[in-house]
C-alpha cells in the first residue's frame, strides 16, 4: 500500500450530518497522528450505537463495563472539561457524552487515554438520534452547557432548546430528575426560560435569578466560559426539574 493510500485508509470516518442537526461544522484543524489513532482505535469501543431496539430503562446501565447506579447525558461537551471531571468525581454514575465536532471529541479521547473513565460512553453524531433511541424514563439528568446560540434570528430554529427537544428530554428523563442549561448569551437564556415555562413537564428553574450566575457544584470552567469572560459576558446556570 502506498503511504497516501495508507493515510486515507486509516483516517477516521465522520458520520453524515442529519437534516435535523443542531450543530454546525464537523471538523476544524487537522487531527494530530495521535488523535487520529485514538479515533480509530479507542472511540469504537467507547461509542454508543443507537441502532436497533433500545435497551429497557433497567438495562441501560449495561452499556457500561462497571456497575453504575444512574445514567446521565451531556449534550455537546465541547472540549470535555466538565464531563471528564464529573465522570471522575461521580464514579458510581454512568455518563453518555455527545459531541459531533471532531476536534472536541479528539480532546476527550486524549483525556481518556491519560485518565480512563470506565463509566463514560461517547456518541459523535446528532444528539436527537440518541434521544429518540433511549428508553422512556431512563436518564437521571441531562446537561446542555454553552450550546451554539445561533444568534441570527433566521437560525433560531437550529437552537437545541425547542418544544420538540424538550419533549424528547421529558420522555427520557425520570420524574424528579434535572435538566441543566448554561449559557453566556442573554437571548438564549431568555429563550430557554420561556420554552421551559411553556412546556408542561418542566418546573421553573431552581433558586432565584440572583443565584443563577453561580456555577454548579464541581464546575471546572470550560474554554467557552473563559472566552465569554474575556469578552465581558457572564455565564448563567439554570436547573429545571422534570415534573
């Protein structure tokens, strides 16, 4: 095999973006050889494959090679700072992390190569596919932190928070579990407050508005949050309860 052919054969294959995708580009700068190797050799064993009949809610914990008492989902984990720390901080909980952006997933794979998390599984495609596959009342929490705000009004339909996606959340969340949302974009915070207020299955956010700028317990900070601070914006951290 010629060197160029070998390079093409070993390159990771990115999933095709669905028509309903709520994320933008798949890939940024080229991956390093080490990152490409992790995509090829490490990601397949960690990837959740939402094809075929979903497991029962009771059997969802079987996705993990270690015993877990609860399962949580983080959508769009970016560079993985929070998810990697949280899954290490709470080893008896199972975590599924979704990140379709290749370079973000690469950073997570590098972190897992250095500090493995057997209670963490990954998915690198559109989160709606996974949400539609997961069994009813099977999750103990959903986190959506610093999602793409799609600031132009013509793009608002691509914001992940919508009545349709909140119904997806309410279907898979157990009653009494939490949906946590963080953003530094005021219009998206107001958008989320309004959408959750109009949805029948979510209670008003915990605490008063004076507490919403306090990060969650164990919050490590993220590169997106750091960028917001540099640009003079502060994060808002909301917690909604599934009725």
